C-alpha cells in the first residue's frame, strides 16, 4: 500500500497543572534532522523540492502557510503520479503534516513572519544525495 501525505490534528490535555499538546500514538520515529523554514511572503510559493527516500514532518510554529504535495512518477522529468494536494497549516491549530518519501512539496506563506519547523528521517548528507528540485510551474497548485 502506497503512503500518502497525512494531516495529524493536535490533541490537548488540560488539568490544573497546565496543558499538554500531543498527536496521539502516531510514530515520528526515525527523525534525524530538525530545521526551520521562514518563507518570504514577497517571493510567494517556495518549491518544488522532493526526495525519493526522505520523508518529512511539517509544523507551522508561527503564522499560516499552505504546503502543497505531489507524488512523483518520473524524477528526471517532472511528471506527477496524481494531483497536487494542498494543506493549510496554522500555528494556532498546531497540526502536523507528514509527507512520505516519493513526494515533492512546496511552501507558500499566507501571513507575514510565517515559520515552519521541519523534521526529516534523513541526515543532511543523505538528503543532498536524494535532492530533486523543479521550477514552480512544474505542477499546478489549485
């Protein structure tokens, strides 16, 4: 069965000691690298960037962004296996977006000062050997 991008809604537990935010029993194991992306509102859509073997988890920690994903059929010539799917992430909601290996993605800031935390299951060296970038026009974001 093929994997596809998945949105995990943040759950909240609150008691007299405060709040705990969590994502249930979803496994985020294998995280090897954590980094931040601060997309430019003036530049608009930042993409397309994909990996055959790298999966990523996205969390908007400031502002609001749209992350678009597409499964890649042909990595040498930008050919999609299906339609582009877009997800809006907002820091106030705290949802996680899991994008499995085999997908390209792009980030579009929807507010000033948006900031996205990204977790990867590959080291930087592994990621650079599995790095595919395509022009913005390669796939249509609906």
